[in-house]
C-alpha cells in the first residue's frame, strides 16, 4: 500500500500526490519515523475505531461507502473513473477521516477535509463551485472545508457522527484552524415530501433563526427556486443539519440546487469559538 501524506504537521504536500496515488503495492510500506501520526482512536464500548487515511486503500474504502450512500441510497448521478466509487477532483487534495467497525474493519463513516493550503493548490473549495464565497475571503487562511459526510445505514444511531466530530475538533486544534464550512444537503425527497418544498420550508425556518452575520452571507450559483415552492410546511431538518446547529453552526445563505445529487445544499459555517461549552469540553477537554 502506498503511504498518503499525514493530516497533521506538516500538512499534505502537493508534490507528493502524483507519486502517492498509483494502485497500492502488494505489501505495506513502512511509516517514516519523522512523520507525526495521529493516534487511532478506539471506542471499545461502541466497537469502532477512528483514524485518518494513510493509504490509497483507505481512501478507496471511504469512496465505496460514499457511492453506496449517495448513489445506491440517494440516487445521485456521479461521473467516476472507478465503478462503485464516488470520486471527484477534490479527493486528491483532501484528508479523509474514517470510522471503522472494529470487528470487521468495514468503513462505516467518513468525512473529507480540505485544508487552506490544499484549497490554494486545487484552486478552490467544492463550496466555491456552488456559491460565491467572496465574503469569506478574510477567513480562508484558517478555514477548512468539510464534505462528503456519510454514515452507513446500519450505524446511524449517533455514535459514529460524534466520533467523527471529535476527531475533526482535534484536527482543527492541532493545526491551529478555527473555521469550518461546507454544503449541508437536504434531499429533494425528505420526510415524505417529494419535491423541493421540504428544502424551501427548512430554509424559511433557519433563515429566521440561524443566519450568519450579513458580512459572511453568500449567494448560490444555481439557486433553488424557493419563491416558487411551498415554504410553509412543518418539516424537520435532516439530522446532520440539526447536529451542526447544536454545535453553533450558522447558515450562510439560501440553498443551491445540486442536480447531480438532486439535493438542496445549504452553505453552513461553524467556528470553534462558537462551540457551546458542553461540546467544547466533550471534544476538546477545555
């Protein structure tokens, strides 16, 4: 297996990527002694481990889970160079966080993280393709993008996502980063509503209660036409969005429509300084 750059000091180097992405070798490569490796976190009570991808095999496992959830479960249309895997151009530049079932070593949860250095190298964030993020320019030096979050359908009781968030908080703290952004998706078919009405209703609710200050608000490049949809439904946001809001996240603007994933994507921002005290203690011990 080929080693991937390690998601702590130093952050990934672009020059290494081309050499590190070929198909894995037959035997594992050794870990250079000079590399600082974040520990694998083991939660024996839940029977899971949390770690950062260090080999292409790890990334491929995350991409297979993403394909299973986004394509198989949600009906997304993806263009991929490898059947059964959700792959896009940002993957080569991202760090990939994995939760595995300890008994089987199956990947059951994942996030990908695009650091400021890697965003400069690839030329943008994924969110830039959906929104005009000009107003966030002053935040970018300490801002990471979270994306492609998913959990296996058999493990959605909350423990896996909390384990992912805990590892993300540690990553932010170690690398002196303070802001997270990302696109939080609302499926067009949500809670029994099979049109964009659910997304329009959720947007109406959150725009009244969880908007970011105007200096951080952004505009969608392909807006969901909320003015032509029924925004008066009493519908709950997806669990992941509710979780972000509990962590102090803010909505940055109206949703974009993602035709490939057939979702309404809400731009969201979360600052470490805005974590409620109980979550700060849980994730950072402070």
